[in-house]
């Protein structure tokens, strides 16, 4: 008896969760009828068939296939695997190479011809459907309604399609994310904290950095979504609070100075002015302590996408120029960079899951040059260490970059 694995998928959050169970039940009946022993079931919920990215179930299936964990893959239909011609052909090629059959409940054993035809039909359907969806969304936007899916923190209003209401429990999570981000936490640190607190993500099984940061051009992710203005609001609120405290501190300082001058010049009753000065001094101490807790002024800077693209192009040009120079026999640039770096050492960081520490060491003579040491000094050597490590705090782990001179020897 051949061993079999089942794969099931449905595309969006709007589809019934039972779709997975129904597909699996149908595939089990087929396996029983074909005398196949089902040893594993893989699934992807609310995942598009237009790409293999983000489909953990499919990726685990391919990993299991490489381990020869089953002989036959059973699906309800080929479009469950993919609606993209290239991806479907690639999956079929990999599994065929491993000696694994693909069988669809309604089509039987899958061969190259069926893959080509079904792949073409699936991709045409997906592209046609995308045009219709965009047309429908444009119409809803023209009516002032929501044109997309649910955004984290909002829920649909029953009986009123296109309207949204705030889900306060999720809205509080959004506020906390922006608060931590403004305070200096990275998207990765925020995601780790949310997973540690077992807070359900918008989709999938876990929060990750891309869920928080998203894509600026597409407006996805918590931080990049135009529906959320929390980051700017919190930054403005923190800056306004700092300005208020600094203004009050200045007022207190001037008032205390006036009272002290009045007492010194005998212009008032010390019994009255003294206690007043003491009270103001205590208030000033409280203001100073509060200012120490307020984060420094925040500058929210949004980089234009063209600037980021230009920077990426410049880096690509630099890499190409160095590569072309080396191929042409001109190694001067590469040697200059090698002179600056003596060693690059990568350490495992046991305090952080998957964390690493990178240490870059260079020689002082190469960095500073011989002219930095006049008066007959023959040579200077030692170690300059640039290190990236993580500093732990109660809520997060933030990267810290340090430059240290470990050793200097002068001859």
C-alpha cells in the first residue's frame, strides 16, 4: 500500500473555514477508494494560490517530500496547489523528480499535459478575477465605503456592507505597537513581545517583523497603514509634553531666582518668601525628574520611495564597479577595504533565539595612517573593535553598536 499526503487550501478570510475540512474529507475518501494510506495532511488557510510565498503548509509539504515521507500527493484539484503556471509546473517537476505522484480527486493521475492546461486555466481565472475585483473596489470607494478586506482593529458592521467599526481590544494592541515603536523598539522586538504574550496576529499563526513594518509603497503592515495615525499622534503628544515641562521648568527657575533676590535685598518677609521658595524648589525637582522619563524629541521622517530606490541603485553600482575592477586586474579598491578590516567574527548570542553578534576588527595604523604618529614613532598596532550586540530591557532587546579600542602598542 502506497503512503499518501493530502494538501488543502482556501484563498481568503471571506471563505468558509470548513472549506479545509471538506477538502480533506473528500481527499480521504479518494485515498480509501484508491487503497492509499494517508500519513500526513498539510493545509494553508486564507492563502492565495497566486504565489508560494507565505504558504507554510505547502513549504512543509515540500520539505517532507524531500525526506521521501510519502509516495502520493492527493489534492481536490490542481488549483489548490497553485494558480500560477510557473509555480504549478515547478511543484510538479520537483515532486516528479522525487518519484512522487500527484493525484487530483476529479482528474486522477496528473501528467505534464494536465499541468500545462490546468496551470493556464488557473492563471487566466486569477487574472480575470483580479480585474473584476478592482472594478468592484473602485465602485465601492466611489460610494464612500470600504473597498478591501478587514484591517486589524476594525470589524464589519452587520447588515451594512462596506461599513467598519472599531474593535477596542485590537485597537489597544495597535496603540501599544505604535507606542513601543515611537519609544525605540524595532518591529522584530515588538513581534517577539506580541508572540510571547500570546496575542493573536491579524492572520497566520504568529506575528513577525513584516506584519508590523509592512510595505511603504503598498501601505501594508501596522506601521505603514494610512488608517493608523497613532505614531504621529504619540510623537506629537510626547513632544508637546516635553515642551510643556520645559516651559514650566523655566518659569519655576525664574520665580525662585526672583524670590531669592527679594530675600537677599530685604524686600519681603523671609517667613513668607522662604516657604514659598522651598515649595517652588520641590516642584522644580519633580519637573526635572519627570523630564528625565520623557523620551527625547522624536522626528518622524518618511523617506520618499524614489530616495530608497536611488540608494539601492547606488549600492548596486558600487558592487558592480568593485567587481569589474577586480576582474580587470585592478585590485586597489578591494585592497583598500581589506586594509581597514583585519577579521570578521560571528558569534552565537545564547540570550536571544536565533541571535548573533558580529565583531569587525581593524588595525589602528591602517585606519589613521602613519602621519597620525609623528616624532619618530616607528609603528603603532593594536585592535579597534566594532561590535553589534543586544542590550536587554524589561520589554525588549535593542541592538547596540559600540566602537572600542581594545589594545594599543607603540614602538
